[in-house]
C-alpha cells in the first residue's frame, strides 16, 4: 500500500472531461472522475454508448484537454507534457481499422519507432530488434512482409497493438480495440493485452462493450455510470451491485452468477423439468427463452418435460408427446400459447 | 537478427530496383524529347549541339539550347513537382482522389492570371499583355497561389479536423473559380482566348531565364518533400496516431502544405494548370514500388512524374506533323487510361 502513490501511473482526481468552450462555457461530458491505474494493470473502461468512454480515453491520450481537476500521468499533470514527451510514455490504438495498401506489417510496426528515430526515420539495429520483438509478442512472426490490407481484421488489430509495443511506452491506451472482431479474436486480443500487462509490466487501458472478456481478463474496471465513475476489481463491482446500473434499460438485468447481462423475459408459464446433466441445463435455457419458468417439483406447474439424452417428452394436460430436438419442442410450446 | 536485416533489404530492393529503372528511363526520354519537334534534327546533330556546340550547325544549337532543352527540362520539373505535390496531398488527406490542386492553389493562380489578362486587358487594351509579358503572368499566378496558401495556412493552424480543411479547400477553389468565370464573362474575345490558352497549359513558353527561377523553386519544394517523408509516413495512419507518436501536427501540415503550394504554384505560374499527372503518378508509384514508405515513394514519384511529362510532351508534338496539342489534354488522355487500368486491376485503390 505504501508505494501506491508512486505506482499510480494514471491518476485522475475529481477530473472533468469534455470540450473547452470560450469564456468558461465548457461542455462537460463527465465530471468528478476519481480513478487510477497502477503499474502493470490491465484496466477496462466500461459504460453505455455516449457516456464518455472515448472522450475519457482521448483526454488521457492527450488528444484533447481536460476541463477541470487533477489529471496526472506518471505523477505529472498531463497538460505539462509536450507531444514528444507524451509519445515516449504512452501509445495509442484507435478503434479505426487502418487500410493502407502496399504497407507491410513490418513497415507499419516500425512507425512505432517514430519518436526515437532521426528526421528521416532511419531504423537502427536496436529499432529492428524491438520491432521484431513486438511482432512476436502479438504472435505474428512470419507476417513481417505481408501487406496489412491483406490481413484479417483480427490480425490487423494485432499489428496495431504491435505498433504500440514498438513505441516502447509504459502506458498503452486502446479505444475499443475489439469492436469489429469476432468472438475468438475478441478473447485473443484481450488475452494478449492481459499478458502484456502482467509480463511486460505495462499499464494498459482499454474501453470495451464486451463484459465477459473484460471481467475475465482485467485487473481493474473503470465503470462509467450515469452519475459516477466507479472502480475496482471486476468481482468487487459485481458483488457490490454496481454492474446493475450500467444500462438504463428495464429489459436488461445483470446475472451475477453468470457475470453477464440477460434480457428480461416476462415469464408467463411454469414448468417442471426432469432430467440431468448438460442437456437439462440447455433445456432450461430454451424454456426460459420461450417464456417458461422452471420451478421446483413441489410447486404446481402447467407442463412437465422429461429430458432423456436427445429426447424430450412433454406431458401437457393428458397428452404426452416426444420430441427429438429442442427446436421442435420450442415450436410446440409456442403453439400452445396461441 | 542478421536474417531479419537481410529480408528487410530484400523487401526494399524491389523499390530501389524500380527507382533505378526509372532513373535510367528519364534521361532516355529526355533525349527522345529533344528529337521531336516541328523541325527534324537527326540525333547525331543533337548530340553534337549539346556536347560540341562550336563545331555544330549554329541554327541547330539555337533550336536545341533555346527551345528544346528548356522545354524538356520544364517537362521534367513540372512532372516531378506535380506528382510529388499530389503524393503529399493524397497522404495528408488520406484520399486517393486528392491532387496538387486540391487546396485551391491553381484556382488562386488562375484568379491572378485572369485579373491580369482579363481585368487590366479589358481596361487598358491588349497592349498591356505584351508589355507585362510572360513575367507578368508568372507574377500574377504566383501572387494568386501565394494568397491561397496564406489562407490555407491560417485555416490549418486553427482547424483541427483534416477533413474540414479538405472541404474548405474545395469550397474556396470553387468560389475562386466562379470569380474567374465572372471575369471571363465580361471580357472581350481576344482576352478570353489568351486566358483559355493559358488554362490549357504549355511547357514551351518557359524561357531559359524563367527556368533560372522555376528550377530553384521546384528544387526547394522537392527538398521539403524529402524532409517531410517521415511526417508523411505517420500521416498514413491518420492524425490521431501521428499525434500519439509525438508528431507536431500543425508544424508537419505547414511543411507539407508549403511544399505543395510552392511546387504546384510555381508550375501553374510558368506552365498553366496541368491536370491529372498529380493524381495518377502517385498511384503508379505505389503500384510499381509496392511500398507505402515515403522515403521510397518521394523519389519514385519524382522519376515517374518526370517520365510521364516527357512522354506527354513527346506525344503532344504529334510526330510527323507541325502541330502541337495542348499538353493538358495529353496528360489527361494519357493519365486517365492508366488510372482506370490500375483501379480495375487492383480493387484496393479506393484506399491509399
């Protein structure tokens, strides 16, 4: 605890972000932000669309000034840094997918050496070494001379992360790095970020909408809510109920056991389910999607379903019907309602 | 490690090889350009006139030194200048259709020339043009494009978003063009014709004395382009990335805009607006060199641009005929098929 003060790589206290206007007519997007990130932490910034995640990240990256408060990077007020100094401390990855033709992976990653190279951008041996190291760190060895516009979106995002690694900065800020990626690439990218934070002691800050990966991999979350910004380990924020406040929708609720949001269904009917194992679990899911709540066998129910491997038997009133898939079962249940 | 360095060299060898080929082709086509003209001179006479002028036919020496060499040199300069300017604009605006005139430099020059030719010509009669001579046109064009440059510098220092600057540039160009149109509407026929001829572009009107001004101007612009190749590489990723890498955006923009304005402004001043080379050549350079690095693309576009202009000039002579075509039409007719071919061959040209 004693070294916390020095280890606060990013430190915001009572800060306001937004746009500076003329003569104090500032447009404040979010105020009273007091959060920090320690060295070697992977921090996920989570919040609804339009709550100010991008503005916060852009302000931390130095693209726009902060409005009020105390906004420190490595102990120094961010406004006192010059562009060059900031570039040695912090690198940035945007959500935009870069599509430049005839640009090789190596050449793109080598742009990370920009703050270090001479006027003409000449790469020295050390630069070559760091570029190769960055490319390997994201698992793209052998891709050096591929053209970036021939890569998949996931690979391209890895190249952009490699570029920020080549910049060799203590902090990496990523604005929704997984926004355009498929599920497996989302997991992979966040996992790479986690490894970089823990192994290379980098402080990595990223915004995301993907709660499952954020909860699974981040050390700390910054939860941007309507009236406040909360921080803590993902599990802390789940336990103290902060997650429920992320989305202002009566159709969504946070499932604390599963660690993800669910769509609230108006359950109309109750069912008994007999069976065991994974087939039983998925049957319950299918039933809840179709508006059936599964209740204890002691409570009364409209319907009884017996799960037996790949076969489902429905007992409804006096009828007894067998189904060989959940799809046909669900179709039958829906037909009952009408 | 040694392996990597080796493969890096391999990657860039293609670029260097292509540059070498063009570096060989440019002098070849320079000589070819000296060969063609309304008066036939055999190559042996031309070489004699260049290297041993005292033993050569006096008239041939005169034609070569006073007409053909200045014209061929102007072709090289204008091709190189417009292509590099186009490359810079395409990269900074991240727009494959940007060209040297996107900032309104040529419309500024047209306004200057239009005011001189149409305005004063209308007031004081045609004699003024001959008095003011070609230097007057050059000065007017330079003044016009310089004014536009000043406007762009002021705008780009105040406005953050590069797209806004692009849109403002296009709007300013259009506004100026309409002023030029009004001037044209109210001017008499002979004035109008001399203005229209100016807008068609010409490489042949540049004298040796004028070359002494044009040459250092183009050299300055090209030198600035070489110096900004690192900026241009960073601009490829967009201004946010560039800033996050420690680049001073406003300064980098100024250097690039200044270089573009000097290059496009000087060429427009001396040769009139020459279209299409500046848009087509950077694409040809990217395709043939297969790189996005400006340390290679800048020399590449200089050579390819020079070559394209020499070819355009040769074609505009209409070999075997005494007539010459306006160079502006030739560059368009030559450039457009090349760009169409590139676009069809490579679906990715929509991006840089």
